[in-house]
């Protein structure tokens, strides 16, 4: 029985849309980048329902129950819920995420990659003990979320491929991977709006997928991965969701019922999650923002990986 779906994606906009659409199913629960929960507690972040985590009717009892299971007061010591090294990009706990912390995270990631490359069992190997503890804590979090919500499947959009694949390896029979991609021209335009140069934006996308695709191919059963393209999700929503729901073992749900789903309680991620109506349309702002030279550069540089993801030109998020 599948009980967890992980969204693997380098970007935010597409994963937020997929998260909200799948989470609108009455048997699924969208929780956003739930691995950031300790940070969200520490900063008393705003949930997508517009309440602070400490005041949220959903998250307050979840955190209380987790604290009981762990024998800790997570409101005063949120990082007792040890979900490993959390690297935030927008909402950052500066007291936690220091330069030393970032350096330690880089070492830990190399250690994990080496262990899995050597074929070590994430469930038993002493080499991967700290990684396993974080995965076990996340599995407990998912368990509590299912118990408190009454939903069968938790949709976790933390995105990082090492984390999602590690969770999959921890319990492959009950986990599935949704690999989300997006046309690289839209990705580059989005990253350039955030202050990156064209070259930095392209390099960020390339580095992510050059590492994520082999990682998934090496460790995940192909039958347990579904590739979803953002453009198809935004323009052929009904058909794409039928594929997604079928892959997760969920009965189909008409789009008009999804549009009127109750408010979700999503943490972290794209600001579009906060109190906004669900708007389903492709984001093609890149057409007015990128020059012809920019488009040619993206297509030329990203072509090898883009073709692996099914894009004849451009790239994918």
C-alpha cells in the first residue's frame, strides 16, 4: 500500500502546483516541504491557511503529538525533531543555518553519496547511521500526519533528490517518486528574476539534473517513478492528474472537485501557497523576458539533459 509520494524538482512553482492539485484529493495530504518543519516551528512560520504554525488548527496538534512521541517539547526545542541538515533558501533560521552548519552539511552529503554509491543498505549500515536517524524521524512525522488527517497518502514536496531517494530506499514498497520537470526557458527566466545571471541560472539547473537523474535511475525501481512535465500539468490538467492518481493508486477525481477542495496546510515553498485561489495556467513570462540570444544559449547549453527529459529545445526545471 502506497502511503508517501515525494515530489523531486529543482524549482518551486511547478512543485507547488502539483502539490496543491494532488493534495486536493480526499485521500491525499499535501504538506509542502515538510522536512523544514523544525525551522518552521523555530520561526513560527505562516501556514498556507494564513495562521502561524503555533496557532494553526492542523499543525499545532501535529507538533504536540510528535513531541509526545519523541518525549520532547518541540515548541521550545524544535530541532529535537532531527530531520538532518536543512538548507533553506528563502525563510532562513540564521541562528541555526550558519557557515559552519553549511560546511557540515556539505560533508554529510558527500558521506551519504559515497555510502549509497558503494551499495550500502540505508536501513542497516553503520556508515549511514545519522542519515538513517533523520529518515526514521521523517517516517515518524509522516505517520503522525496520516494519523491526524485520516488521509492515506502524504505528499512531501521537499524536492531534494538525496532526501527523497533515501526515504524511498528506507521503505520502497510504500513510497513513490514524482519527478517534475519544466521547460528550461521558464526556469532560467525565473532564476534571473531572483538575481542570478543567465549563466548561473543555467548552471544551477544543469547541476541539479545531471546529479538527480543518475541518482534516481541507480536507486529507484523505474516502475516507482512517474515523470510529470509542468507544461502538461498546466495545460492538460485532467489527463495528467489521472496519470498521477493512477500511479499512486488513488481513484480519479474531477478537476472541478479539486478546484473546490478545502484549504490545505502547506509549509515552506512558493508564496503562491498563501491564501491564493488555485490558478491553473502555464507561466510563460520567459517569452517577454528572455532575448533571442538568451533562448539560444539555454537551448544550446541544456540540450543533452533536456532531451533526456523529453524537451526538444530548452531545458527542464
